């Protein structure tokens, strides 16, 4: 093969590998891809604790082993706003935060 052809093939290979690596890096930064919903008896305890703390609303999403706590319960309040309620292993509220969908 000519030297120019070899350089062209090497360049294309490098660009392809770089693009693939970027795709993997971007896909691993997607928190939603690794979310695990709360299930079983823990679901009932977590949702009851979150709703009791807020006093109103509907559970719209849950997550176990959130980066901020053991359990996270997302609640849509009666006024349409959303709140994330963080719970520890014993289902005690450790924090609440307004959920702004525009954080991304």
C-alpha cells in the first residue's frame, strides 16, 4: 500500500475510535439510564413517608440509591410543582428540593 493510503486509513480509524469513545462517555453521564425504581414494601414505605412529609401530592417517580440518598421520591404537588424528597435507609426525610426539569 502506498504511504498516503495507510495514513488515510489510520486517520479514519482514529476519528472513528474517538467518536465511539465520545459516545460512550456521553451515554454514561445519563443519570436516567441507571435509575432503579423503588419496589416492593420499600416503595410503600418511601412513598408514604414522602407524602406525609409534604402533606399533599402524587408520587410520579421513585429511585433507589440516588446519588443524594438511599431513596428518592418525586412528588407532583397539587399546584403542579414537583419536589424531590430524599430519604435515608430508615425512610426518614433527609432533604427536599424543588425539581426543576430545566436543570439539564
